[in-house]
């Protein structure tokens, strides 16, 4: 069984006043196996965030189903969604979403506090993560006292401290300079190597080249996908760039 199975999903947005309908996703089918690192690319408005929000159970499909570990996310009661997310999913957003009135450490502990873990357990979990992410020395600081890259690393720590089944990231490098982006991508690569499944939306071919598979979305549908396979990252990057070109030309994807 795949970790994540997306079966023929459709998402229609209905405008509040005009009642006009907009098909944001249509006929989307794919699977994600445990341990994969998948990047999702596509033009602005293609439906990437819509898809990620559905995978994050922050939004519901109009039809079709999303199964996580065989469980239909659409069947989860509204009252259980928050704990379902906390127990199964980790999120990293472009704008970090850290709380300014909490230290970085308390921000990272937040999902565990909500699950009522005690302080010793939380500290024990944080230690190795903080070391990997190189944030041990700044944990007592507040978000406004650290750099964008450091904030992003804390957001990653918060996302993975619960050991989520899937880490979902929407443009995680979008607000970072190139050095911080590289750090973040290397970190994703290393947590993926240690078994973390990752689904990442990105506009950057370079960021996508860190994944094992890139799925291209256009006009709400899966347009094509490519696997890294035995390619080097540079070769994969070239392949991603040429696929993007083909997609923007509306031509046919080449193998
Ligand atoms: N709440 C909403 N109500 C109506 N239409 C929406 C809503 N959210 C998104 N859309 C529309 O659905 C389409 C897909 O939006 P989405 O945010 O998923 O795109 P995206 O691929 O993430 O784009 P970007 O790369 O710019 O972030 C867009 O045309 C958008 O205008
Ligand atoms: Mg988006």
C-alpha cells in the first residue's frame, strides 16, 4: 500500500457572490511511496497550493479521495482534523508561520504541547533535531531576533519534531537567500535520506532537483512526471528545465 494515494480528485471553487465556478484541480491521480521526496512544479495558478492544502487536510476535495496510510482523509470528522494533522503531517510554509511572542524553542514545542507531552520528552526529541539543523544556540531567542534562514530552520524543526508521516512544504525556499536555500535543501535531502517522506511545491528548478521525482501540474491536471533515477543532480536539473520548457510551449513531453 502506498503511503499517500490520490484518486481522481477534483476541486471546484465557487465564488461567494457571483456563484461562478472555477475548476482548480481535475482528474488528479498519483501515489507517493514511503521515503519518497517529491517536488511539485507548474505555472502560477496551476493548482499547486490547492493540491498541497488538500493533502494537508486544510481543504476538502469536491470529488475523489485522498488516502493517507489507507485512511480516507475526506471521512475524518471536522472535530478530529486538528489532531489528525498534528499526529500525521508536518508543514513548512513560505512565511514560516512562527509566533512572535514565543521563543523559537516554544514555537518548535507547540505541536507537542498540543499533544500534551511533558517537558523532558519534548527536550529529548528536540536535541538531535536542533543539532542537525544547527539551531541549538538560538533556541531561547524570539523569531524577530534571528535571520530568515534561521526562522525557516525552526519552522522545519517544528514540522518534523512530531515525526510526521509526510512533510508538506509550499515554497519553503521562497523567502530565502541562496545560501539559506541551499542549507534548507541539504537539510531536506538529509532528513529524506533518514526516511522522511517529503512533498514540496516549488517554482525553483534548482530546489526541485533535490527531489527524487518531479510532478508537473498545469491547468489543474498532472501534465507529466520525471524521476531522478541514476542521474546526477545537475543532469536532473537540466531535465527539469527542459520539461518546464516543453510544458510552457504546450508541446509533448519527451521521456
Ligand atoms: N479560495 C479560492 N477561491 C476561488 N478560487 C481560488 C481559491 N484559491 C485558489 N483559487 C484559484 O485556483 C487556482 C489555483 O490556485 P493555487 O493557489 O492552487 O495556484 P498555485 O499553483 O499555487 O499558484 P502560485 O504558483 O501562484 O502559488 C487559481 O486560479 C486561483 O485563483
Ligand atoms: Mg501557490
